[in-house]
């Protein structure tokens, strides 16, 4: 957590400019004090959320939800299972075929017709049901009994059993006129029924969230895995928790001493408990976001906000005449015009090349025919990207460290899905740095697990079917 004035770039600046730049960039540092307070606050919020008393639960914005998934793959599964993964404007259907615990998977992607996103949600489910039939036909799937289907439905929902939940709200580009208060598994079954069934038949057995699916797929990939993260446009975590420690709701239906808990940490801090570390850029983002004062934690680091955090800092430097000679452009002055992809592109420059940075500056009309930028300008833009990303990764890693500490294990693997983690050149490095500092005696392995949420749904279906057979 070095202070900005120790950074080589800053030390090379002329004295008067150095002071000015330091004053602005110091706000991007997630200090040691911030980190310690963040971790103790997160622990306290977990304790509130994990309390059976509802008035205590209300003191926290963490979901800390029981997923009703108890148990993981045992390594001796057989048979066919389907995963359906819906989280955005496209969805995936995955066929998993187990032979003695080894999975062979086939995946197909489908796009939801745009016009359906603003109509009744039943039409969306009709398209999904028809696509399941197309998939089964195209892949020539045969089965003598109904194929168990697990459904990853990545919209805020209130889970009441492994199969049943109610939709709390549509998010992202979904603005369906119906659906809130309804059950996605029943909506899917009704749509299949309207179609006259599919062949071979499917049996919807489970609904999970995307981080639960990622955790199931991560455990299949690495037996030491006890946590998963989603680090993309948004963010979430899921962990394997000792059933005895989980108090929020009853887990007596669980047939295992371990359960999967959906942390749902995006909204942590909605109650103001994280205000102590917020800088002016994060406060401004919150004010102008689609959902002010909600999903607070995500606004410090997720892929949706990282570009805007960088842009706001650049604009402040320009306003203080510390960058581009005080001259901005119309595009740079436009909210949300800079995205995570551009930030990652600027940061992936090593070996002294400036091409990516210059391309981004050209795109923003800051460099080109009649405009030229200095080496110092370029270096300052890179510095801002680096510090904003580092801050975000430190915050995520501090949150992850709190979860891993609970596990009291010497060796832990964490599966991570999401475009931010996958495409950002320094995110992994920054996270490892923090985890090594906070958990020096634990060997933590972070690994990329792409598109695991759909495969994980099929794995949950396999576990659920086995569970039923064993206990009925």
C-alpha cells in the first residue's frame, strides 16, 4: 500500500507538478488502515447476515444465502444431465455425459430475440423451451428416461428450496413486463408444456445462481477448491461452508456436513458501512449510476465501473492542468465513455510501447492531427489505469481473504470466472499480492474457470438426483 509519492513515475515529476498530481492520485490508494477496517467490517456484516434473528439480518446487505446445494460430485457419477444458463441476452445449453465421474460436455449458445426483452417473460421462456428441443434434436440426444436439468438463473431471486425461488427483479437489459414474484423453474416447465414437451423429456430439478455454478465446476476441476468468484461486469462469491456454522435459515434438509453459501456481496455497503474508504470518484459514480446506493461494493472495482473511475480521475487531472495541458475532449467529458476493455488494453503495454494508449487517446480525440500528447501525459494516463485497477483488485482480495480465513485450511483453490479477471493483465498479480500478505501461512491458488456456471448447473442436477436416490 505504498503512498503515491513513492511511485517512480511521480518521483520523476517536477516539484510543483508532483505535489498537484500526488494530491489527486493519493485518493486511489487503498491503504493498510482501509484494508484492516474493510476486513473487520465485512466480518461483522457476515455475522449479522448469518444470524437466525431477522432484525439482526437487517443490519447487513449481504445475502449470505443457503443455496440448498449440499454435497459435491463424488467422482463416480454416470448418465446424462443438462445445464441451462441464463444471465444476459444470450443463454447456453450444456449437455454433460458422465462415465464413472468423468464428464464429457457439449455446449451451444443461443441469442434471445431483442423484442422479447420488453414483453411478457413467458415469451422468453417459450424461446428457451424451443431451443432446448432444437439442441436435443441437433445433438441427436437419446435417453430412456427424462434427463435431469439444472438451471442457472442469474437474476436476483429469493430461494426457498433447491428447485424453487421467486424472481425479485429483472436486471441488465431485461425489462420484462411479467416475472417478478414468479418462479423461473415453473416458468420453464410451463413453456415446455406449451410446446407439447421435448424429446427426450427433461426433468427440471434445480435452480442456482452463477457463482454457485462456477463453484461446482471449479470443484470438478480442482478438488482443493472451496470458493468461487465472478469478476466480470458484476461480481459475486460462493463458498463451501461447514453446515454447523450456518445459522441464517434451517439447513435440516441437507444430507451433508458441508453446504454451498451464495455470498452475494455486490450490495455490501448499501447501508453505509463502507463509506469510510470511498473516494470522490466512487461517490460520483454512485450518484450517476442506474441504481444509486445499491450494489455499492461493485462500484469500486467491477468491469462495469472501472473505466468510468479512470475517466473521472483523468478529468480531474485535466481540470487541474496536470494533464493534456488542461485540454479535454467532448468524448472524454461524456459519462461512461471509457470502458474496462480500454483500461486493460492500456495496462497490457509492457516494454515501453505506447501504441495501445495512443490508440485509446485517438479514439477520445485527445491525440491526432492537430493534437499531440507528451511522454509525461502518456505515463500519467497509464499510472491512473494502474492505480484504479490495483485499488479494485486489493478490495476484492481483502473480501476474498475474509472468506478464506473462515475455512481454516492450509491449502485452498479459488475458481474465478468473468471478463475482468480473464482479460486484465494485472488483476491476478494484485490479488495474489494481497492474499499472500493477509494469509502468509495459507497456500492460495487462483485459477480461471471460463463459462463454468452452465456446466455447474448440470453438475448440481447430478448431485441432486443422487441425493434423491439415496434418501428416498
